[in-house]
C-alpha cells in the first residue's frame, strides 16, 4: 500500500490554526460567568441600605450600626436611606425597582410579610421580587401605658376599657405592624373596644405616647426601654409567650389574663431576587461578623435587642412561618386595611 504525501495545504492550515489554539487556551480561564464577574467586582460604587421607616427608630439605629463597619470591609461607602410611608411600601418598592446588582438592599421588619396580607394590590411581590439575606436581631413587644392612664395592670386596663368603651386610644408604629395586630388581638380576646391611632414609625409613636396623645401602646422593648427605666412609661406586660429574662418580674399577657399572645419584633435584610447569590452570601457573612463584635452586641443588648445571624435559607424558612402566623392573626382579629 502506497501512502500519499501530505497535502501542501495541511501544514499551512495547521500552522494557521496553532496560534488560534494557543490564544484560545490563554483566554479560556478568563471566561467568567457574568454573575460571578459581578460578584468579584462587587461593590463597584456606594451601597444603599433602604430603611422603610423614619430615622430614629430601632431598625434605623440597627442599620447605622452595620453600615460604617460594612463600608470598611467593602471599601465603598454604605449609605443609610430612610424611605418611610404607606406601611413600608414606599421603601420596599424602591428596592424592588432598583437595578438588581446588589447596590440597593432592603432593611426589613415584620411588615414585609404582613402588609401583603392586608392589601389586595401591591406594587411588588415579596416572593417573586426579593430574596432573604439574613435575620439580624429581634426584641420582645411589650404593653406600656402613659403614667396618667388610671391602670397599673392589664386587669385594670381591661376594666377601664369596659367602663369607657370606645374612649381609650392605643398607638402603633403603623397600620399592619405587629404592634397594631397585638392591639387588635387584645380587643378581640378581652372583649373591649379601643381606638387605634397609627404613626409612621417607632419614634413618633413613642413621642405621642409620652405626650399623652394616646393612652397605651404595644411596642418593641428596644423602642421604649430607656423611658421605662426613667419612669416615663408604665410597663404592664410582655407580649411574648414566656417571660423575658431581663424583665423577669413582668407578667406575660397570658399570665395577665389575656391568652393567645406571642409577639416579637424582628429585623432583617433582603435583596432583589436577581442579585447574584455570591453577593447575597457576602452580605450575610458581613452582617454575621458585625453583630458578633463585642461593642455592637453590647449596644444592641442595652436597647433590648438580641443579635442574630442566620443563613439566607434559614431566614427564608422563618419568613414563610411568619407569613402563616400573621395570616392566622389577621383572620382571627378580622383586621382590614383596604
């Protein structure tokens, strides 16, 4: 068998292809998926943490504890932006409409899951448009009264409300908040009639209670701890299922004769659903690092906050459980906003 000599074109083709093969080999490691490339370059500009409550509240203060320390880690400014209004819809919508690159994140509370349960039309879908980052902290809700209110216990409060139906007023940090729903549950379970007065955030609500514009309020402990300590507000009960260790002499609502209470305020962080998971994980790790710092933990504890740090998946499970729990409360109390 006779072998034909190689075609003169073949060596030339091979020679032409060799440099391309080498170039392709050199370029291959640089072919990084777009999301991974974004995560590697993140953050490329200042990051905004949107707080859908007024300045001065618990979530605002918590966010301002995290922001400067995260800025040191990321090498970019981390800005706190307060956008209150419409039961936290305005601030939450701002994150849903922002570019999904991780440079705009949402600081959130229980209203994140409650508000969609109370409104038929929403400008965003919490499950479709958001993903959890981390649960950050929680604090028990307590029932407090202005010292001028002639009631030194829950039992006396109920008796007073029955004697003066429709006259007592209770404040809250906003429509559809856990504190609002706790007040509605008190009305249902105790069979009393009170008037709800909502405010846009914890700071204005506490100011109204201190000024006597409303007589009582369910509020998170972190919001009023200093006023209780100073005797400017009267602590009647804690709204949790069990007693709070730092308030061991204060009865629960159930112990005070009103069953079915377990109300705790919590705070967390969420991102747009399309933000790369690598960016979400970086923020989860950073939040976990910051809340473990001794000076941060001490600051949070002094205001009644317990620092937490969950994974995104753990926080996602928690949000599902909270949604189911508040759906039941809203149904039992027949709460309606629109």
